[in-house]
C-alpha cells in the first residue's frame, strides 16, 4: 500500500485537483501524490531518465535525451507515443492506469494539461468529465481490481518543431481498511518529454530587382521572399545568395523574420530564418551596385531541416543588365 497523507499536507497542482475531484464525488479528502507529498522518487523514461522531483504536485523528469514513454514512480500511470512526433500532425498518446495496490480502485480519473503549442484533438477509452476541450484532459476510467490496468488514448498536435514537456496524471480512491464506507484518494503523475520533428513541407523562394537596368555605379536593391507553402511547419530554414562578381554587395540587409549576415569578401548574403509556419513568409532586402555593363544573373537558394516536397522552387534567379 502507498502511504497516506492528510489533505492538508498536499501541495497545489495535481494533488489539489485530485482532492477537489474526490470531494465532488463524495469519496473523501485524503490524497497521496507520487507515493507521498514532497517525497522524491525515480521514474523510468525510456533509458534516458537521470533525475526526478516533485514540483507543485507534478513529477518533473529531467531527461538526458528525449524519450517517447514514461512511467510514474509507483507505476500507477504510464504514457507512450509512437516515434517520431511530427509537428503539425496528430500523434496518439496512450495513457495506462494500473492498480499497484492490494485493494480495488474506484473513481479512476485520467488527466493531462497541454503546454503552450500543444492542442488536444480527440480522447477515446475514457469518459470526459469537463475541462477545456482543446487544452486539457479530464476523464473517468473504469474501476480497477488489484493488478489490473486500463488504457485511454488522446490525440495531440504539436504546432511547431521543438521540445515539449506534457504532464499526465491518474487519481483514484480506494477503501480504508477497517473503516467500512470510508474511502481515501491518491494519485500519481509524470511529465513526458517529446521532441517534435519537422515533417515534409514545401518552402520556396521568389525575388525581384527594383531596377532591371541600373546605371553602372548606381545603387539598386534586390528583394527576395521565402515562404512555407505547407502543408506542415518548417524549421531550420536558411537563405543564401552569392552575387555575381560584377554586382557589388553593400553591407545593408534587412529581414523581417530571422537574421542575416553579409560577407563582403565572398560578396554573399546568408540568412538564418529558422521556423516558418504554414503560409508564413520572410522578406529579405539588400542593396548592390554594378561595376560593369552586361547581363548578370543572381541566383538565391533556400534550404530547410527535413524533406522539402518541391525542391524545384528552392532557388530563384533575378537578372539585371547594367548600362
């Protein structure tokens, strides 16, 4: 049996929500979180778990690398998701509640809170009790005999490429031995780290010059647009433009999303745009001057992390004819 602590010793967060839920159900007010308030334990997070602790009633896992499964210290709750998790695509997370005690568990409730950038699409295997329909999970599961398990699944979408910590928990009540009709509540929780990867999408570059026939020695400008045409978010987006030798680059360059550097020795521009959401665009503008007459083609290219579904539009050429 897990040790019990009086409700007054429970911290806020999951423990407080467990206590409130149990009071609404008339099952009592005592609670245990993670085997006891303030206790420290060790959680299994794949093979990467390095440290755990309790913070505001929620078990926090500090991983050495990102995993796709986690189990709480008591084994009462575990969560897994198939790898890889792709930004912009729904992933199915499986929540497993297990009765690790010697008494029957009733009023079993699964819950999760969505961090910023993660939204809930669907729940199955449990009955929703309320909460925000897109940002939290609060649902009831069947009672569990000693040693029994039940599962529920939730469909979540990570909106952008990056690292997320998603907290999950399970609460329940069970009879107090020697006290007929009296139940006490307890719960356990974990935080699952996931690393949302870039999926296949289409980035493209287009461009123009404000003067197709600039005078020799006169300043003109190039404007390039880098856009994510979808269907998924893009990350690690870069822009490169090595100018023709007769078109001399100035040191001024502007970009509205990301950062750029100018190399006057190689006469080139490099921009780190980073993340681009679906439909998002970054505009790059820089000045140059022609040192000779002729026809000069300037070709800019873009690249991204992951697979570009339409690489043919990853470069664009702007031609000028100085006179």
